C-alpha cells in the first residue's frame, strides 16, 4: 500500500530521458524475511528500467549502454534508524536555519508577552 506518492516531475532530472529519480522507503515488519522482499523489489525495479529502456529507440549508443547499466543494478535494503539515505545531509542545513528562525520568532513573542 502506498502512503505517500510524489510526482516524478518534482525532480529536475526528469527533463532528460536518460535519467531517473526514485527513492523508495519501505517499512518492514521485524518478523518478515528480508530476502523475498528484496527479490520482489529487484523484480519491480528491473521491470521499471526495462519499460523505460524501450523509449530509447533511435537515441545515441551511449544511452543504450547506460540503460544496460541500470538494468544490471539491484535494490539495496538498508536500515534507516539514523535517517533515510542521504536525506539528512541534503536537508540538515536548511532545517537548522528553519529551527533557528522559529526559535527567534518564539523569543520575540515571549519578550512581547513579558512586557
């Protein structure tokens, strides 16, 4: 069941036909076996890349080689206890700035109430 769906157009990489942008986050039951889940995700990923590669007819040879490389890739399942993939690194600075801004607004509000 899909809880969150983001349109692929939210990434600038979708402007190119030879690029893809996917980040899948899965919550796995601790009692579930990982190997069957990984096999299923690999099959889905392969089918997605195979379908995408069909659109490369008439394009440069380099794109066909790139598509073959994508078809050879496999899905890796990693624990995300410390955060999902590189999301922390990408958004840490922005979130810290937002947190400081919120703290300043609250400080100003408390000062106004105290006066």
